[in-house]
C-alpha cells in the first residue's frame, strides 16, 4: 500500500506524517478475508462496539480502492456475504422483496437501538451501491460484478420503490418518504436530498448493470433473476424513478433543500451552538434539535461530492455557503466533505482549515473522545481531502478526472493512485502538474477536463487547471452595461419612463440600486414604493413594456456608443491569445453587441436568458468561464457595479472595477475606464491573476 500511496509533501513534514499515521490505521484495521469490513474505531478502541456503518463504503473504501484495491474488494465481499441478512432485515421492515443493509452491524443484523437515526437511514443501500460502482470503475473487475456486485445492486434497488412513489401532487415526481439522511440532527423526513440523489444514482446503476449482465452473461443473469424473482417491469420502474427523482431547488436561495421542511425551520440560537455545548445531542433533547435548522454533519454537500457531476459550480458554491452556516460538525465525518467541496468551489483558506480538522482529529483529540478509539472514516477522509480536494480527483461516467491545485503552505506534494491495474503518480508544484505511470499499461484520464493517455513508464507535465486565485491568466470576462457601452443611461431612461407611467418614485438612489441587477430584480426595486401592488402577470407586462422602451433606444446605437478604450481593450486581450467573454445581466446583450459592431470579438456570451440567478450570485461569471473552457481562477472579471464585483469574487476570480473607488471598494483594482486598461500589466505578473495584482503592477488601485 505504501508504494501505491507514493506520498510526499515538501515543506510540511507534520502533515505528511499525519497522513501516513491515518492511512496506517485504516489499512491495518480493514479485513482481508471477505468476512468483515472496517469498524468505525478500527482496532483502536471499544467505541461503537466494533460495529460497521455506512461510512465504511463512503469514506474508507474509496481510499482503499485507490491504494489497496484487494482490500476494497474484500470489504464488498463482506457485504455480499451478509446479503441474506439484509433480505431478512428488509422483511422485518415490511418489504416483501429486496434487501436492506443494516445501518449498524457486525454479522449483518441491525444493532441500532434507535430507529429514527438508525434503521431509517435507508441511504446505506445507496452507499453500498455507490461503492460497487466506484470499485468496478476504478479496477475494471467485471468478474466481481458478475459474481457478487450485480446481485447486491439488484436486490437493494428494489427497496426504493417500496419507500417512494410517483407523486401526482408533484407532477409525478418520484418522492421518498420518512427516511433519515447522513445528518442525524434531522430525522424521519421526506425527500432528503442526499437520499434522493444517491438513490437516483443507485437505480440508474442497477438498471444499467441488469442490461449489461443480460447481454454479457445471459445465463448468470437468468439464474439471478429466477432466484430473486426479478421481473423486467421492475427494471423499467427503476429507470422511470431515476428519471423522475424529486430533487428540489429553492427558488429564493438557489440551494437544494436538505428535505421538504428543513428550510422552513428556525435556525438554532448561537447560545445553543457554542463550542462548550457540543455535541448538541448531549445537551439537548433530540426533539429540540429536530425542530431546528441545524446539521450535525455534511448531508446535502456529501451528495454533491459523491454524485454531483451534473451540478454547476455556481450551485455547489451556493450550497456550500448556505450549509456551512447551519452545520456544527459534531460528527468527525463532516470536515473532510466540507474540505473537498471548499477546494472545488475555490475557498482555499476554508479547504485548508477543514483539511487540518480531519487530518488531526485524533492526533490532537479535537473532539475530546479519542480515548474511545480513533475515527477511521475521518482518517480515510484526510486522504480524500488530499486526493479529492487538492488533487480534484473524481470518477465521472467511469473515467478518471483530476484537477490538482497547490495549497499555499506547501512547496510541492505527490500522491499515487491505482487505476485499472496501473499506478499513476501525481506530482504538483508551483509550475504545474506532472503525471507518471510508474507501472502497468495505458492509463486514460482527464486533467482539468482535457483527456490524456499515458503508457507505462511515460510522464507528462501539464499547466495548472485550478479554481484557485493563482492560475495563469487565460481569459477576461467583461460586463457590458457601463463597461463596454454606456447603456446605463438608456436603461435609466426606460425605467424612468415606466416609473412615470405607473406613478412610482424614481431618483438617483433607485437608479444606483438597479446597477448590475437583472430586469426582474430592477422591477422589484422600482415597485417597492409604487402606489399599489402588482400581481405576477402584471409584473411580466411591466417588464415587457420597459424592455420595449430600451430596445427602441438601442436600435439607434452604433460603434460611436462604445465607451472610450472599449474596443481597444477587448482587441488587446484577443491579441495576446486570451479568451474573451461577456457576462451581462441584459437579455438584449447579443443585439447590442451587433449594433456596436463588436460581436465577433467575443468568444462566448452569457446573458440573463442563460442563467437562473442574477448578480451578485456567481452563476453568470462561472457560466462564462465554463463556456470559454477556462477555469474560473484563470479569469479576470471587469465590472462597473458592486453587485458585479461581488459576483466575480464569489466565482473565485479577480475583480477589476470600472468607476470610482468609493462605489467599488471591494474590487481588487479600480480603473476610471477601459482607456487605461493594459492587459500586459496582468500578463507580466508572474503569479497570474492574483488578488495582489493591483500592487504588483502599480496602477490606480
């Protein structure tokens, strides 16, 4: 295992030592004979009475898949060996068919004494299913899938159709009821986001494997189907349930509600969440905790880490920000997930803090209970924080993806992973990333989305592809109104005309509040002091009326309406070989670019029609970066409004403000206009587009 781990950290011997200490305990505590798994406390103490939990599959197994695949296989064979007990457990819970793994067990029987936070955690089935898929993707072990994995996937998938239904009150969406997610401070809920998202992945994988097995090994499939009485109709229902799985997104907050009622509850007061009163379960009655919006550990964020391939970076950022504010991290499982997600969304300082929390939870006894035994999932989580967090490692659609970044505290680091009978070494330093296949045959993977193939013994150096603020500059994303052209006066005139017609006040303060805000948001500002309220269809009519006034005016625009230096600034960016994007809150941006005669200068344009959430949400700038094929941290954003500057920063980019410092105080650099914009100033900064660029290039800051 140590050869596979291939671990080295230059400049931080203590962290390397702690990682090795943690991996030693996880590795030595994992069963090798298929008769057991990895206990929550390993071999280090009597806490949890030696029981196995779902975190063996979600935290410990992926580390073993990368470092000791034979151990991961043994852990899964233990689950196969207890499948008969899982069937019996399902019958105890009134399921006529299928299997439900015990939440807490050794022999396979349920040992939890408190069903709301024990047996109600049906997501254990999805954890086992996810682990099977992850193991097979990484190893290519189809023999395991035929001999053991397929039967587990099929039997456990059946239970979802028992605890959920196609809800006509929610447009036929598949809803799952009365379950508990990973967060044990919220119990017996409907549509827990983690459970639903993981069940969706489980159902899809089960259907896919059923079809694969029926074609590749029809005799084996027929034997399994006969033995468990599996009907083709069930597989069709799995596919339908996965397709129609209920995954709500709150329209106001832009986050995935942890469950149907979570966002409706009050937040717990600070006096109850002080460090001295934790863990909460030892201070407060469970019912008191259940009535509040408080999380023991990562729940929705864990779903995004394990099965969030189709979720935008902007949505991940919103969910990270929201759930960080309501999570108390009373579980040692929490820090590694928050650390991995912090690294993904560009929160480098928070990523480091969470990494240290999971890394040293036992060495420094951070939770005050190391005497009961060490925390195996947190220990494995420290390696996940390194490889999945800083290394950006994910397995997406069966393919290995890496997106490494370098923590500021390290000069370099190295880790290794096994992939399809080969070993890939990943070395990261300030200059970039080097990948080497140290043994084995061809390895195919993705670096920052770019496909790479390396043969045995081959090595390749790649530049950083990172969301951090130290990436070399690759793109500049401009706002339109007030940056490229002075459409602010046109917008203002259109809004002022509408305000006059509906007898609503309009003054300089209202005009300033509207800057950088989309059409609906601006209308809501205008209507705050209107003489009467307006219903939805009236608001849509008012929006259309204002837009017609605006379009009438910009139809008369031409190149003369470009602000001084705008064309030259955009052309200079292109001349340096950089990508150019536009992020405008105006739905009329394409029309305006045509009228200004500069549409050909932009590689990608994002307007309000392409996004769900307006500035200061980062979605528009993240969408522009994605459309340009550039990491957010390799972009400069140029804006004239405070909301736009906040949007740029939330996207993990450096913000250039156009206007006055007193209006744009949060911008990294403030310029009076694009006439003094010099792209060479940013390219000459060897550290790339960092937040210290203003001082480095000695311009108006």
